[in-house]
């Protein structure tokens, strides 16, 4: 904290009750510039660290472009259930942007197609079975594929998400800037509905940090889009496009 005497002296200088020494004027000017830059929201350092692993099982470079892909309801670690739809939205939007020639169905598109075909109860049972066994029941997946008119489906799993903030730079007891940090861990499987088999799977762990003068945490949307980009760069055929 700023001492009362120091604060009073600064006020006296600013209102003109005392003359500021030349060295002091330079110091105060520097302080004002730093404070203005930081409080205006300038970011000094962005740090992104990620680790990705993937396995191509039976997915050729042109498969998604030829047959399309839809997103199923993600699974999530306990306490993160409310983020499932947001995760699916970020990943589907990022895949659409990275692969504009691929027919990408968002989670709402797939759910709407299933509801229209009265497959909601079958889908619910398939999802429950997946949470217990890690298997998507083949006959139900094939029926969903028929009504959604895509062959492949992305099954996301949100393993972890955290946000934190820590002080980084202070002057005379005032915190001028701080570091916002977020961490995300996502696992993805792409299922081939025609064969009821896993065609591709990948894991991405991403940490994002930046310095700022504003109280603005790293949003779930921002870091999930970063993770989606790192994940989908490993898909067959994406880099070539």
C-alpha cells in the first residue's frame, strides 16, 4: 500500500502546492506513462505452451471432405458439465474455419436432426453407455449418421479447465499489472459411423498466460479455440489445405 505521506506529497506536486524537482518530474512522467499503458489494457507478454498427441487409425486425408463430420455431446470431468456445449461450439467453429470444404455439423445441428427423427431416447442411451464403457453403440450411431447425413462424428472429452491470476508488476505498493493464466486439457475421438470404429484420436493440453492491467480472465472460449486449432492441425489433410 502507498503510505499516506507519499500520497499527500504526490497530490501536492500534482495540484501545484509544491514544485517538483526535475528528476521527480521525469519519474512522475514515467509513472504516468506506465500506468496509462497498463490500465488501458496493453498486454506485455503472451505465453502459449501446449502438448499434443494423436493417433491416425483409419482416417484418410479426404475422408472428412468426402463424408462430413458432426459433433456429439461432449463428456466432461465432474464440475465442468456446464462447459460441454461451449466446448463443442468452439471446436466445431474452429474446424469449419480451418477446413471450409468439409461439411461440419455443429452439436445443435446433430441434435436437431436426431429429434426430428425421434432418436432422442436412443441417443441418450448411447451417450450413457459411452460414459461407462467408452464405446458408441454401432447400430444407433449408424442411424444418427443416416439422419444427419455425415459419416464421421467427433466425441470430445473435457478432462480439465482452470483459471488463475497472480501479481507481476507493482510500483510503490500498487499492483500495476498481473498475469492471467488458463489451462485446458481435451481428448477427442473421431468415430466412423459406417464401421462403428474409432478412426482418429488426439489429446491436447494447453496453457495460456498474458500480462494485463485489466481484471479480465482468460475466457473458456478463447483457450478452447486455441486447443482446437492445435488439435485439428494434426488431422490428415489439414496442413496441406
